[in-house]
C-alpha cells in the first residue's frame, strides 16, 4: 500500500514549505503553544523532590520523572530538527493537514487536564487517607498520557500520526540517540562545572596579578582575595551556563540564516562565540573583584555580579549578528547585505523594537551599577524618550485616536486580574524598599516620579510597539507592515501574548492574559493607541495601589 499523498517525501526547503502552507503552520503553532504552556505550568507547580523516599511507583516517578521529561522534550526537538534538515521533509504532513479541529478531543483534553491536576495534588501533596498509592501513581501517568493524546488528536487525525511514525525511518533512532546523549551530558555536568570553575579560577588569577600585587589565591576553595574584598568562584560562576546559552544562540542563528553563510567555515563561529563568552566571564569576575577592592563592595556584590554576565552575552550575540554578515570570509553576500535597499522594512523593525530594546539595555546597565537598590531606574524612562524622539516623524503618521471606553475599561479589568492572580498565588505584601524609605526628600520623590512616568507612559509605548505592533504581525508575515492591525490572526495574538507573559516571571499567566486582552483591543480598534492607553491605565492603577496602599510587590 502506498503512502498517502500528504506523507510523500517533498523535495523542497523548509522555508518554501512554510510559505506554501501558512494555515498548517498556524495549526502546528497552536499545538506546540498549548503543550509548552501546559508543560511550563506543570514543571513550575510540581516538585519532584516531594516524591523522594516514597515506596513503589511514586518513588520511581520522583527519581526518574525529571530525566524522562528531559528525554521526551529533547527527543521531540531533535526529531523535528532532523526531519526538517533532510532533503525530504517528513513533517510536511503536519503543514498539509486540512481536516477541521476536533472540539470533542479538545473537550476530552480539558477534562483530562482537570483530572490530572487533581491526581497531581493527591500524589505530590501526599494527602492523608489516600489508599493504594501505586494505583494513584499509575492513574496519574495514564491520565497524563491520555491527556497528551487528546491534545494531539484535537489538531491532527490518528491516521496522520500513524503515517508519520511509519515514514520516519531512521530519524527516530537519531533523535533518541541525541536525547539520550543530552541526558548523559546533563548527568556529567557536575564534573564539567568543576573543571570549568578551576580553569576560570586560573584565568581570573592571571588577569588580577598585574592589578592587585597582594592578591591571595586559595585553589582548594577557588577563592581570590585582595586586601579589602574577595570572591569565591562557585560552579555557577564557572561560565558553563553562558557557554551553553551561546551554543544554543549560535546554532539557531546559523540555522535561520544558513543561506547567507559559507559552510563549513561558518561552523567556526560556534566555538568562537563560546570561547569569547567564556573569556569575558573571567573578565567579569576580575572586574568584580577590582570594583569591590576599590571600595564599591555593595555594587560589586549586588547589581554588577548579577547583570554583567547578561551584558556580556548580549554584547557578543549582538556583535556577531552585526559584524559577521559583513565579513566576506563568512558571508556569501556581504556587500549586498550591507547596502541592500529596504528602508521601509529596516526602519519599521527599528521603530517597533528599539524602544523595547532600550528598556532592556538601560535596565541591565542600571542594575549593574546598583548595590541594594536600583537608584538609576530612571535611565529606562530617559532611554525610551530618546528613542521615541528619534522616530517622532514616523510615529506622527500613526492613527493615535482612542476609544473613550475600550482602552480604560480593558486597563481596569487587567488591573483587577493582576490583583486577583496575586491573591490566588498568595504573593506576600512588600513595603517600600528600605534604601528608598531612608533616603527621603528629593531623592525619594524624584525616583518615584520617574518610576511612575515610566510605568504609565514609556513602558506601555515600548511594549505595545514591540509585541502588538511587531511580534503579532511578524509571526504571520515577514512584511509585517502589510498586515493591518485589525487583521492580526489568532496565531499572532496567542504567540505574541505568550512571549509577553513569559517576560513577567512568576506572574507569567497573568501576563499572558493581559497580552491577550491588549491584542484583542488592537484587533477590535485597528489602532495601537487603544492598547497603549489600556496598558497605561493598568500601570497607573497599579502605581496608585503601590503608592497609596504600600503594596510595593507590584514594583
């Protein structure tokens, strides 16, 4: 029996296939987004250590659960990568699916998720009076698998999944091998961290000897100390995390822009980026000790210690993306890329993203220069003001009319939602930070004024331009400005809202819902102004809540 047409081996690039099947890409994106959100919620909520020492199957879940999850996620990612990297794209069937979404399967998925939550609470909470714990654990595993199956069948037919399994060939073995190697590498990471920390210790010592002649070094404790300040190079400071982050970034970057680079020489960029960031980590620790030795101990141990690594990573990543494409030895079209005429697209991307990037960059700098309190928070406000001023001509062309009720009503609803989620999560109240309370006078007033202005004006402008103006439409089409704001698809709305929510840390769920609300405001009105107003109203009400009720946990 021959394979169905949609499972045929299609000889075309992944990019071409995605352009030919935008609806299939949206469907696949919805399934991936659903599973990722649920996976994030589960891993955040459930603590595997709660099952340690339990007898039977529950104890085995506690021991092996995290490793099984790592293997499954790694396998899925490797299978998708290997399938799409082949000349024959076996996962093309997912993009060619045209059958209606099965709402019955989705209902079963929701019901299964509810049962899974109850079983998780009983299993991990060790409820008293629960008999037959092995049966409970087995039911938990079975319910999870059936819930996952229902999600998969919501978007794709069972016959399609069976066809994918039969047509995958050796890809399954390759993906399983990569996932297994990843788990083994994670198990060996302890010794790798120790080796990396020792090498970092030697490099930092080499850098500091000329600057601090009386430097004291203790190789057993990996401690370096001057006359007034010292550091211990822990495993977390070894630089291994930064190397892994740079590995992921460089591989993804080369994959996305593979048509622009000369291979195999472009592969050299991967170790080059990793080694550069590792060397900068040693420079960061050396600078940390120098700053502390110079008398700024609180700044060294506070903001600089936590932010300098991120500044280094962003600097290396940005440098690679700006410099390498213009290097003839690496790039296939360096001159054309440098002078390519696309002023509309380039200016548009800068207009929508630079204000948000200005917040991120100024935030890292202000935190790096801070001790126990971020006194330079106002840099974020000033950075966005300067960026918006640069694009004032383009921004004047926007339709800034706003509804008298849509934005304010949405903003007030999101404010109430924000408070409700904090109450539900039992987030404790926090008073005014001690340094700010002790400062008083003009310093305290000036900081509060700039913090409030940023929350009510520049933050809504920057985030709405980035997420509702750019990301939601860029997920649909490269020429995102050709898509009217009122025509953004559900794929763009959900995708941009998930990214927006993830930026809000422990309040990620409230952030996702807020992003959905702001995106729907834009879709209804066709203007960014209404979303900016709604966002500003939410932040203004939060500012009032903070300043008048002393609930500083929101800031």
